[in-house]
C-alpha cells in the first residue's frame, strides 16, 4: 500500500515538475497573443520565441508583462486620440502635456527630464502643464484643458500623474505617452520625428 502511494506521489510530482518546466520560459520573451495572422507575421519579436504559441501556460506566465518585445511590436498599442483637434494657438508644433501634482513622487522624478526638454525644445514644442494637486489647481487645469481642446484628455488621464504625453495638435493623435520615464532619448525620438513631419 505504501509503495503504491509513494509511486503515485512520485508520478504526480514528476508530472507537476514537467508542467512547471513547460510554463516557465527562462531567458525567452513571452509572445503576446494577437488575433490576426498579419500582425503576427509583422511582429519583429515573433521569431524570438518559437514555443510561445505551443505553451499552454503562456497566459499564466507572471513574466509575460516583462516582454522586451512588447515595445517593438507595432500592434502592441493602438493609436489613441484625444477626441479632437487642439486649439489654434497650439497648432504647428507638437504638444507635450504634463499631468502634474506636487505630491506625486513620479512628477518629482521626471522633473529634471521635463526641464531639460523645455530648454532643448523651447521654440519647437508647446508645453502644457495640467496641475491636479488639489481642488483649486484641478479647477484651473480643467479651465485650461477646455480652452486648449484637452477636456477629454484630462478627464481620462487626471489620475495618471507623472505622465508626459506627446500629441499631434492637427489630428489629436497621441504620439507617445510615458509615465515616470526619465529617459530623454524616448522623448527626443518622438519629438524630433513630429517636428520633421
């Protein structure tokens, strides 16, 4: 009886170990499941993990959100729009919107990056700060947002303090949106491309 019990326990243990091994993708990036074949073909990271589509545990992988290919996937994030064109005074230059609060650690973290961007792009980019620190500043931010055509944007992003968003004022398209990102090159790449269009 004991031998059967231990044999069964050993089989279950080995099976469990096999499933865990199949579910863990050490060193390999997890492929994001995309519904159309065309998108999968265009994904530059698809070839990096040949087993991703065969992994029955891919959706349960705790490392899936750390996929280094996600930012390279052209279909990873759909183009967003702020809901319309921006005001006439913002036309002709890309707009960088800062959702700011004085109590926000991320805002303090990105402040040097934003300051440098303001120096480097003073004449080439429109900078808009929407301060949501308290009721008074939020009311002012709402007024400013209404005047500039950013009402819907503020309503959807007011809780995303520490976020810098680059918008094309002619189309209302969000070109890039970063939260608590201090990497200057990320912003410069998008701004330079928008300026040169």
